[in-house]
């Protein structure tokens, strides 16, 4: 296949799909990550004193926690802001909340290693924390994301995800919101619903289609094996998901990660949630979903300097590989 | 210092500067990269047969090359495109040119290790290749960039940079062009010229100011120690730079990288050129410059999912550190 530019309608982003590049040699042997733990892991059961007091624990009221949400000890944003804060139009206080969701009491590194119950509590904690922070008028958006393995940006390997709620809606979300609202106004339909229907009909890029969710590798995937997990019924707000939807969503995400791990050796990966910003009464056009991105290539000078992505694995091939697992 | 959101006027991008995060522990010991070369280096003198025929060699006509430009063996884009190419509005052929600039005949890894002459030829090659490709009406932009060390995305460690010329102007360039043109129309002045004058006057973020160039750490730096190298006199087109400007630019870039390497242990880094797109007669508002980004933090779920950056080192601190080297 020749390389091609592909356009993603959700983000209005062009991506270069360049399958010829996958074969290029790599003289760096990154090899096995140093897995030595330099200190007792602060996320393991028994070391709770090394993290701040939890803001939530699951199962609620249980003697032994399975999932534990704590404030980040080194937050990127904070609710306290000195009164002598900045005032120019080019600077604003980075007001916000930064929490860590510890997804298991034992030392494992991937969501694929969690029990049914731990996955369910993890996704329930995403909903609960977003619902609570979404009531704070100072906050505009809550970003849920996971960095798994060092190549995915994890600084602690113990399985965890994070929540950064901020006073500004991040650029990618604002852009997606604008595009979905524009389409809704023009066509009285959701752009992602339309896309999903076309993907299901074409089926070439679909990985899973069950329990009310579709997982597919987007036409203009930025990353090799990038996969989106989308509820089939239109829904703007992740926090309105039912317990059974949350459970299905979590288990399907675990299934997708297991497929990745069966196809690639110990892949680093990220996933993140896109959901409607807080306090948006006009936000019905949004369609919440998760985006899962294995980190096999490194973002480098071309991507950072130009804002363009080059993806050496076509999403049709990626979906075929992921579909065939088991 | 509390964390803050900062706005960059050139890109219209907000960044979170969060100095508190720099102190967080990192349980992964990435340690020393495996430096073992798995095969003879194809970029070293004597192995010229392992790369395609050069499109340029420096010094021109010399018996022994110092700098050598070759087509990339595994190009992301190509000028040949099968006639049965895609035709929908969401896909276009990835037409373009992908070249590698080998900056020295001997096996070194960083531009800081090059001789005066090698740096000069390297920057002359950037100009020459862009000038030649810029005459091709099928191409819209030529991106010059460097990936140094594995953390910077280099797949071969031998010192080199790359050129990817494409039929579409990349998004970051198109965005910067729009902003600079809007400002020019509104104020009859260049936005980057204004910014540069303010930075020189304030001086807190300036690293170097000599030979007609200013290097500074931008107010809304995305990356720790991010530094821009900008010609002080307004100029849209890098290919119009004089030989002495090119030489100064290259030597100052080498100086900046030496400062980085004196401040940080074997830092991975990228740099890239922003210059006016090809064939833009209305492009006088552009102001070419280089952006240098050490890669100390990893772009992870938050950045990829939200389009936002969190930078743990304030640019004021970064500039102070870089200024003090020697």
C-alpha cells in the first residue's frame, strides 16, 4: 500500500499512514526495561501511609480496599492559589485537581491483569470522581487517563490511572466539542454515531462489537494499533453511564488491552476518556468514548514540529491483527 | 512558584507550567541506553553503498564528503503514486520527499560534536534542499528536523537530521502562518518581532543574544529547557538567509546544544525549523526560526488525550541554567 494522508472528522486532523516505514531498521536495542523497584512501592497494600488520605475507596466500606483514589503527591494543578496570582491575559492560575486511581492492592502493571471486580471498581471510580468534581463551578473539565509501562509515561509501574481536572477545557476536547456541535446543528445527528454506523457496516476496522459498545481502529489512526471504544447508543456524559454499561466498558477495555498484549511484547500504552465538559447544558452533541493508544513509535521532531502524525501500521491491518486474537 | 497556565501567542496554545512536579520520584531506572550497534553503521564513511545515491554532498566537489544528503530508504512519503490512488475527500496520496542529512562522516551522536565546517555545511544543506524542493509545484512545505538519541526518536544514532517535504502544509505551520498574517494585517507588524523585542528587554528568558540571533526559552514552553533560536531581523524564508547568517545560526544551535549537554546528562533532543511554506507570495508575515526541545519528560495520556502540555521546569529557571553554562 502506498502511503496516504487520511482525515479524521472528529478532530479535523490529517494523519500520514505510511506502511512502508514499519520495516525500517532500528539500531537502538531498547531491550528490557530496568524493572528494579528502587524503593517499596507506595501503591501496594500495606504502604498506604506513603500516599495522602484517599478521597475514595472501593468497595465502599470494605475492610480491604481493591481500588483506592488518592490526591497526587506531586500535582500538576492545585485548588489553592496564592492571592498574588498572575493577572495578564497570557497567564492564568493552573487551578485544578490531580488524583491517582490505584487499581489493585497487589503489584501488577497492566489493566489486563486485573480481576473483573477491580476493573468494575476502577471504572466506577472514574464516574464517581468526575461526578463529584463536575459539581465544582471552578472546574471546566476532568481528564481521565492511564499511562502504562515506562514507554507510556508511567513513573510508577503499579497499575494506576489519573484524573486531572482543570479550570480550562483542554484544546482537544474544545475542538471536538465544536466539531460535534457544528455537525449536530447542520444535520441534527451525531457525527460519531454516523461514523460508528459506517464502521460497523464496513467492518474492516472493527475489533469488537458487543454489549452495546463498538471498538474500532480509526480510519486516520495516529498510532499503530490505536483503538477507540465507543458506546453504540449516543451519550454525551460518561457520568450518566449505568453500572452495567460501566462494567461492560471496563471489561471490554481489558479485553482490548489483552489483545494488544497478545499481539505485541509488553506494549506500553495510554488510554484516555473524552467526555462532555462540566456545566455544558448545550453539550448534548458530545459522544463520550475511550481512546487506547499503544506507544510503539516515539513522537519525535517531525510530529512535534509540524503537528502531524506518521503511522506505519494501517488501521485495517491493526484491526485484523487484534480481531484474530483468540 | 504555583503552577500556572501560560498562553503562547505564536501558536495560540496554552501550557501548564508546574514546577512542583519536577521533584516527583521515578521508579523506572531507564539507565543507559543499549549502545550496541547491531550492524555496521550505514551512515559512516566507507559504508556509502548502504544508502541510496546522494542528492547532495558537501563540500561540493570535494574528494571526501563532510555532509551527505540521501533519500530515506524507508520514506514516510514518496513522489511516485499509483494512478489508482484514493479519491474520497478524507484521503489523499501522501506525496512528498523524505531525505536524510548525514552531518559527519565519523560516528558521533550529537550536533555539539561537529566541527565548525560540518555545522556550516549542514545548515547550508538545509537551505539548498529546501530551495530546490520549493521549486516543485506538487510540494507545499519542507519540514527540517532532527531527532537526537533514542529518547528523541532517533532510530540510528549517527548524527543526522531529516527533511520531509509534503503536498500539504502541516497543521502547526498553517496555524502559525494564519496567526502571523492576522497580526500583520491588524498591526502592520510581525508578532514574533514584537515578542522578541519584549524578551530582549525583559531578558529573564534570554539565553543568547548575538550575531543577529536571539535564543530564548518561550514564556509558554511546552518542554523543560525548550529554546527558540530566532533571527533578530524579520525574515519569512529560511532559504533567503545569507551564508554568514546560516553559519551563525548553525554555530549558535551548536552552542545551545552544548549548554544543554553541560546541564543535563546525555539529553535526548529534537529541533525543527519553522519557515514560510513554499509558493506563498503572501507569506511575508512569517518569521523563520528553530525550536529546540530536550526530551526529558515523556508525552503521555494527558498530553495525547487533551492536547495540553504540562512542563515541570519554568522557562525563567531554564534560561538561567542555560545562560550560566561557561
